[in-house]
C-alpha cells in the first residue's frame, strides 16, 4: 500500500521534523543577514553637508539679529526725516533730527558714572527749565528691589508700587507729583531698565545696550517730550549759583 504523503516539516506521526525546521531557521537567518540594513548611517559627505548647512543658517540668523538695531534706528530716523549714522556694520551711532517739534538726539554711549562702564542708548532733548528742576529716576534691578524691600520711601506720589520699583532723586519734591504724574509712571513701568534725567537745560532717557525695538524708541521719546512740556510749565524760581551747583551734584552722584 503506498505511503501517504505527509505535510512538509511533519513526520509520519505528525511531530515536527527537526531536520527541516533546522534548515528553515538557517535559511531565515541567512536571508536576514543578507538583507540590507535599513538603519545604515548616511555617508560622511552627507553629514558634512548637513553640518555646513546648519552652520550657515545659524550664521545668517545671528547676522540678521545683530543688525536689528541698525534696521530699527534707520527706520526711526526715516520716520522723522532725521540724519542717521552707524558706528560700524552692526552698531548704530546716532539719529539727529526733530521729534514732536523739539530738537532730538539719539545715540549709543558709554558712561563711567559707576565703577564699570555702562553701554546704553540715550535719547535727549533741550528744555527750558524755569523752576530749575533737577530729577533722576532709575528703575531698580531685582536685587536692588529685594535689598530695599523694607525701606519706606515716600515721594508724595501716593503710588507704593512705583516707589518700591524706582529710585528717585530731586531738588524739588513739591513739584514731583506734577512731573511724575500717573501717565508718566505707567509709561516708565513698562521698562525694566529705564532711566530719566532732568538737568537745567536738557532732559534724557536711557536704557541698557542698543535699543532695537521701534515702539520703545517712539514711546520713550514721546514720554520725554511730554515731560519737557510739563517741566517748562512749572513756576519760575530764582536760584543762586551755589544752589545750582549743589543741585547739579545730585545728577553727578546719580540714583
């Protein structure tokens, strides 16, 4: 009687054929070993090109960022019809023109009033100062704010938040609420590093580094012109030369 055919890989009793199973396993291993590796790393030249491309993109972004102040100052000068000059390819030097019908000068400068040089942006206008007001206002740093937390300073402004965040020095505390009115205080609180200085014939604002925000340039310069109008409307006072020299010392000492 002919022998019945058995399924591949099976013995006559139905048990797996060890020989066939071993052969199949070997064939599968050979196929896996001979198959291309889908995770083969890219060649060196491709990695080099990718690295160069990333470096190029980073350099282009840095270049555009570094020239941000140049672009903003040039645009600001164009809006005023003012003269603009750059210090070099990256840093602006000055804008000279008229803002709100007043002569206006914007520049980058370095002051040495403290131990370390202070590189800053400065916007200035000449003023008539009949009251002889001397004023210095500076936003405190976070460290200074923490160190002076328990100090109680009353500038007569009825604004505890402003008095907590700013140093103020003046020779005319009676006119301080008029000059630093609520609108001015709100404007100054927008900036974490702003300074305002009023001398006998000039008023200025300062901020650290190169200001590259067009809205900030416009807002601070508008605020300065409003302060100038307020100061020019103050009652006239007659001051002796000695008094004037003493008052000017307040600005030299700073705030």
